[in-house]
C-alpha cells in the first residue's frame, strides 16, 4: 500500500514537472529560405500566455540542441530583436526582417553566404515569452539562406527590338496619315 501511494505521488510529480518544462507553444515561419542579402519572414504563434511579451530574435544556433551552450546575448543579434504582445488570445503574427551576411551589431558572426566573419549556413528564429534571457521555454525555427544570385533580367536582343520598333513607327505614321485624310474629307 505504501509503495502504491509513493509511486502515485512520484508519478504525479514527474508528470507535473514534465508539463511545466514542455515547449511553450506552436510557432511557425511563413518561409524558411531567405535571400542571401536578407529578407522577411512572418512569425506566427499560438498557445502563449495571454497579454505577455514575445521576443523574436535571429540567432546563430539552436539553444535546445544537445551539447549546445547557448547565451541569448551573444548568440542572438540584438539589432533584430522585436517584442510584440501576445494579446488577449495568446496568438499572433509578426513580420520579422532577417539579415543576410554579417550581424548588424558587428558581433563577428553572420548568416548565409555573404558573411565575412564566422559563417552559419543555418540560422534560427528564436521565439520566447516573458523575458529575453528565458532559456527554459524558448523555441527555435531553422532558416537557410539562398546561394542563388539575384535574378538577372534578360535583355531583348536588338534583332527583335529594332524590327518591332520600326513596325510601331510605320504603324503610327499610317494611322496619322489616314486620320488626316478622313478629317479633310469630312
């Protein structure tokens, strides 16, 4: 009987502790591939504490990965941090501008192929509520940076453009001549 009671109390404590340290919410990004020079993604979340502050940051590592020593102040760019409110529903969205290349704070690291310092091919959007230094319930969403150069708009070859231009000039001249003849006849 004592064993059953002890096991029940221990099981309840483990379950409550497990629920208390679970990930905080369901979040998502509108896109996880950003142009090499940087770009926007929309961060969405739900199930957060109501009327709480959300911190959204661009980081160089996933703080929840095994064996990672994560410090928000050095592993996340303070230049990109946003802190909207969760509002009365605990849900929301926020457009988040991500840099491509060196961290604007000149911290020595950057994201994507345009980085001149320590380069991370995959960076992360960090989402956390309460205080920025809270590492117990933060979530990370991976983002990669495109290596494709900006698309080049092809030029129209002159052997196509010149005949079309000549046809437009001749057609305009014919239209004006005909209009003058019709006006003179009237």
